[in-house]
C-alpha cells in the first residue's frame, strides 16, 4: 500500500522500539493492526455499496435493452415469414396479376 521495502521497515521498527520501548511495542503493533483492519473493512464496505449503487441502474438498463432486442427479433421473424410466403416488399402478390 505504501510501497515500503525491507530496509525501510527495519528502520521504522527500530525507531518504534526506541520511542515506545520493548514493553509497549507489541501492544502498539496490535493496535495498529486493528486500526488497519477497521479501515480496510470500511473501504471494502464502501466499494461494495458503490458497486451495488452502480449495478442497479445497469441491470435495469440491460433488462430494457433485452426487451427491446427481443421485440425487434420477434418483428423481424414475422417479416421473414411474410417474405417466405411470397409477400415480400417489391414483389407483386398473386392477387395483382401480371400487367
């Protein structure tokens, strides 16, 4: 997350040991771990809520597009059936006869 390397972590640990002392260092490390965990959970919760808020309209839009696509597909199937019967566009029907 902070892009820290091994040497930098060792320096931070030594400074923390000098500042806090050996008796308070484990408790401080535990507390930092708990705070980091809480921040991570809050971030994950925010991401989940954001995804749900964004996905809801997208799902509804996708459903509407699928309905329109199926309507178009049904209408093109009907027009294809008319053309197969010999009543296509530009072709004279059998009732008109030949001129």
